[in-house]
C-alpha cells in the first residue's frame, strides 16, 4: 500500500473516532441537562409534559449513566428510581411519569388503561443499578415494590 493511501485511510479513521467522541460528549452533556434532584427529566426543553420524571425515559437515561461511569449521573439514576418507587400506586402500578415542582407533585399512571411498560422499566432499572453499582441492598430495599 502506498504511504499516501495509508495516510488517507488513517486520517479517515481519526475523523470517525473524533466524531464518535463528539457524539459521546454531546450525549453526556444532554444527560447533565436533564438531571434534577428528582431524577432524569424526559427533555431539556421546557415542554409542558416532558419536564417530568418518566419511567421509560428515566431508566434509558439511567442505563446510559451507568455505562458512562459518571457518578453524578449515576446518582441521578438512583433518584429516578426512588421517585418512581415513592409514587407507586397502591395497586402496584409504577407511575408512567411524575412531576415535582417545589411542593407541588402530580403523578400519572397512564390514563384509564395505565402503562404496562413502566413496571418493566422500573424492574430493569433497579436490577441494573444494583448490579452495576455492586449494591445488592438496593434490590432488597425495593423488593416489595417489585413484588407488588
């Protein structure tokens, strides 16, 4: 292979790696923007219904937080799971979303039919958080929420 062709291929590899690094950094930046004391919000935009901790969005963000190793984001994932658990319905339903604005709180379980995926995401989140942080006590703490 001629040296010029080798350099051209190497420059292409460097560009691809640089783009991946830029994308990763943007993703981490976005996770920090949606991190709140109550957990991950569904959007950094001030869109009415998305300034809430949603089960699905929060757990997906939390899985990314675990993969990043960023301690602040991992703590936000924990807060997401705590917010969902603390607002579990008496019938066992995990809320699809929770709005906490100061002393005002609004909890949604998804309308008349509910949202069946919220419980599944909650279980995935609790188990993955416990596994990745080596914190089996976390599963024990929320065992009754999972079994409900």
